[in-house]
C-alpha cells in the first residue's frame, strides 16, 4: 500500500498553490513592493516632509531637486514638489482604485448576465460592449468630462463608465464556459434560482480572470486619469493630480525639466507596478499552466 | 468565402447601428443639448427657444429624432461647425490626412520593430535580450505617451536640437524632407506602446508556430533554422497580428490624440480638443462618430484580409 503524503500543516490561503506561484514571480513581488511603498508614502509622506503642499514661497521658485530640504525641487509658485507629488498621488491612486472597483462591478454584472442568459440577451449585451469598444476611450471620456462637472467623483464615474467593457468581455467568456459544467447542471436540477446560480455558484469560480482584469484595470484607470488631467479636463487645479502637474510643467520644459520628469516617473512607476502585479496574478491563477 | 464575408458585413452594420445609438445618446447629454449654440445668446427668450425646438423637431419622441439624425448622417449631413459654419465633414476632412500620416508611420514602425523584437525574443528564449524585451515591453506599456513625448522633446529638441518641436512642416519650407523631419519624433513616441504590444504578441505567436509539427518536419529534413524562420514561421506568426492590428485601432487613435497635443500636430485629435475647448459640439460629435466608424471599418478590413490570407478562417 502506498502511503499518501499528507501535508504537515493544514493548507491555508497563504500556503495555497496560487499564492506560492505568485511568490515565484519576481516582477510581481517587485510590483507589490513598489505599490506598498507608494501608498505608504502618499499616506504619511506629507506629514513627514517639512513643507506643506499649499505653502507658497516665491523666493524659492523653480528650485532644482536637492536644494536644501526640497528633495524634488519646487514648482513655479515655490511649493515643494515632493509634497505636491505625494498629495497628487493620493488623488490619482484613489481615483484609479475607485474607478477599478466601479468598472469591475459593472463589468462583472453585465458579463455574468450576458454569459449565463446567452441567446438573444447575451448577444445584444455583447454587441453593445463591442459598440462601446469601437470608440477610442479618450474621446468618450473627454466628451463626457466636458459635459459634466469635473469633480474627482465625477472623473471616477466617467472612467468607470468607459472601462467596464474589458471586464465584461472576460467575465462573459468565463461564465459561458462554466455554464455547461456539472455543478451548474446539478444546481439547476436542485431548483436553485437563476440569480443564486449566477452569483453564488458560477461567479466564485470565475474570480481568477476577474482579479487579473481588475489589477490591469487599476493600471489603465490611473493612466486614463493622467491623460485627461493633462489635457485639462480631469482633476482641476489647485487639487493636484499627477496629470495636471504635467500640464503645468509643459511650458517650463526648457528651464525646469524636473517639473515634468518627476510626476511622469511617478505615474510610470505606479502603472508599471500594477501591470507587473496583474501579470503575476495571471500566471498564478491560470489553471492551464499547471504542471501538476 | 462569400458566406463569411456576408456574415461579417452584417455584423459590421449592426455594430455601426449600435455605435450610432451610443453616439446619439452622448450627443443628447451635451450641455444644452442640440440647442447649445443658442443658450448663450442674450436676445433669446424662452418662447424663441421653444419655437426653435419645435422647428428643429426636438420635441418629437427620441427614437424618431434618432432615425432622422441617422438618416441625415448617412446622407452626409453631419451638421455645421459652430466656429466657422463649414460642414463638419469638411472640417474633419481637412485634418484627416495629418492624423492618418502620423498613425500610418507609427504603426509601420511599431510593426517592424515589434516583429523583430518578438521573433528574436522567441528564438532566443530566456536570454538577456528576451528578459529585457519582456520587462521593457511592460514598462513601455505603462509610460504615459504625453510624458514620453515631453521627455523626447526635452532630449531631442531642447538639448540636442536634432528635430523640431512640433507642427507638421516649417512655414516657408514644405519639402518632403522637412515633413519627414517633423514626423520622426511624434511617430516614434506614438509607436512606443504599440511596439510593446506587438513584440509581446509576436513572441507568443512565434513560439506557437515554432512548436508546430511542420517545423519539426522541416528540421528533420535538414532545412536551416534561418530558412525555417523566414519561410515557414513568420507567415504563420503574422496571421493573428492582422486581427490584432484591427483591435488596436481605438488605442492608436487615443495615442494619436495625446501625441498630437504634445507636438501640436494638426490632426483630428487636436481638432477634437480645440473643438471641445470652443464648445463646438457638432465637430466634437462628428469626430466621435467618425473615429468609431473608422474602427469598425478597420476591423472589417482586417477580417477580410485575414480571411483572404488564412484559408482556415473561411472554411471554418
């Protein structure tokens, strides 16, 4: 009789296969480290730095990085760039994250409905998704942003409304393939309601691709927010956002390039980290790559 | 083949209808609605506005308004710009070529570079080049296009003085060389994201093609690696790229808008922003719908091309 090897310790979620696979993905771990650093910096950084983000000091305008206590230099009004960067980071990261939550919610609802119902309803919903996807995202976002008042909440809603399509597509495909599995047939036989099957049976099994899509959605949302703030239709000054800091830096590119380089680098780091995390999650949760 | 084409054509028409419905909805969300241009006129009374509304048919049920609007769209009456009164299609036409030039050049660059990087990454898997290409692609996907453009301007125009900072041509010098001189930096900047996307897909597609049986057969026959690559693998790897090109159209247009802003390139993207600033809603809506139609048509053409080139698709 062959003995079955048992695990010495019970398998909790932090020992699970997916987490172990994720831990082997060096870039994803780097992404998590960078994001944690960014979030902590944006949360408590402004309290740790000696300057206030609104403090105007016209004697110290356009100071290059590392002048005195101004680690990143100052902007045209003499405000410390480091503090403004972190305050802007709060806004950009918050908008990106909230837009992701909202767009994932909308996309999942529509995707599950379309994937489970199939037939006429599913086809109509998916064609609508394709219709929305035919519009270049920034055109739609700008058109909507110009009509509605550009508060951070409104920007979040607009970004979410133009980003749910990707998630809906992924969820619909996943649900469509899960629909034919035995556990769904069993649930139908037992007489469970359609809503129960959709959200308590199928959806938990489709979480893998949803999580991957969500992580990539944060990256896209941060980038989109930066784009529209740069173009002047997003977060309005004096509320700082990485995008509108770059807008202000455009005219001073020759004389004070650090005003443009540093916020852009921050955006790149944040978006890259979320992309790395999303890649790692995709490798970790992708059942097809199972060697076991 | 014709059954496939007919199917795709019908799908595209349905998509165009949906696109127009979405466009119509956004149009009615504009502040002031279609009567926006009269909203600021102090001489207008409420009665005048109502009279105009009846005249323009704005108190009819929405679906009748939609049908009327769609019919006029199909006949070529896209409205007139608030700014100078010229027809919207004429305004778009004036800026279309500039954008197409930018998009075309950057797509060509992206395909060339992405293909080379992807194939090299696939043939030299897990080498330093491959690792750098993969990580570099992910970073390139995350770089905001306008920031990259600004950095490009800073390095190549302000510090090195190699290329001009913007616009399509220098006044007084309209030679082809001058156009090219102005074209380099914007198209390089616009192509960055797409080099990343293309190289990743190309790497996967080449790996897929390399694992096929016909490659094993060719190697067994003694065909050189280079010949295998050039003759058998590249063609098969490039097939999904055609579909990818169609799917990338919206994001190329998005990137074009931002690039045109940074480099003051006189294209459709900048026209969109300028019109938005002037509240010139007919042009804004016209551009919105025009770009969506462009995308649908682009995807249709991509599908037709791939059906012509790949027999498996049309016989499926």
